[in-house]
């Protein structure tokens, strides 16, 4: 008579473990410094926490999509993305160049309370969502991590795969929350001269990432 409750508790424990593993995967994918991280820091410093976090949310949602591909064993989609690597990477590289040059030419935002938050959060969200999707290496990273942790099993149920993907998105969101809040904390503690230097530095780094992405297709 007690087999039912025991099995139920075991199932909940497995789900919790899968959620924790998903959190770890999400953090591992989001944390390495790259163009998205630089954009998040740049926007948090210049435009405030909301726009910085919206930038990270775009990447987190894209990570969730790639996590779905890996978790649900959609190998034909991952193979298609790998086969289309060159032109996808090229589009992403061109977009990075555009963003980098835009940062180089931009002026530091005013830091007064009225204008401290830029309302165009959708733009911040969509740019990083697009950039993350145009990086085929993301899905390859997911496949490698899943294989190493034994997470991409075809034996996973729909619920288990869903919990895993939810953990990935939450882990990624946690990282972007910490990064954007940390960067925005220093926003009112910097002079406009420092802001201008940050704009130039972030613009140069994002431009370099764009050039590297374009060179990688040859």
C-alpha cells in the first residue's frame, strides 16, 4: 500500500534534482564573458537595471529554446543548425559589428532620476535574443554539457524534460539578474568621462567579437 507514496516522493526528488541540474547548466552557459555579457553591463551602466536585465532576459529565452532542442532530443534541428553554421554565424557577426560601432559612437546617458530608465526594453530583449540564436555554438555547448551530465536521454519523460528546461532558463536569468543589478549599482558612482571610456571599451570588444565571428566562417 505504501508503494504509491514512495514512488511519488522518488519522482519529486528526481524532478528537484533535474531542476538543480538545469540551474547549473543555465549558469554555466550564461556566465562566460562574451558579447552578451558586455552588452548587459554596458546597458545596465548607461540605461539602468531594467534595460540591462531585459538584455539578459533575451539571452535566457534563447538559451531556453536551445535547451529544449537538447533536452527533448531534437537531433534533426541541432544537425540543421550545425549544417547552416556559416551563414548563421555571418549574420550574427554583422549584427555584432553594428552594435559595436553604435556603442563607439554613442554618448553617455544622463543619470538623472527622470531619464534614468530607457523605455525601449523590447529592443534590448530582442537584440540579445537574436544574437544568442545566431550563435550555433550555443546548441553544441548544450549537447556537450547534456552528454557529460547524462541529461539528454531519450528516456526522459515530457515532464522531466520540461523541468530541466525550466531550470536552465531560471539559471540563466539568475546570472543576468546578478550581473545587471551589480553593474547598475555602480551607475551613479561614475563620472561621464568614465562612462565614455566604458562605451568605447565595450564598443571595441563587441566589434572584435563581430570580426572574429565573421573570420570564423572562412
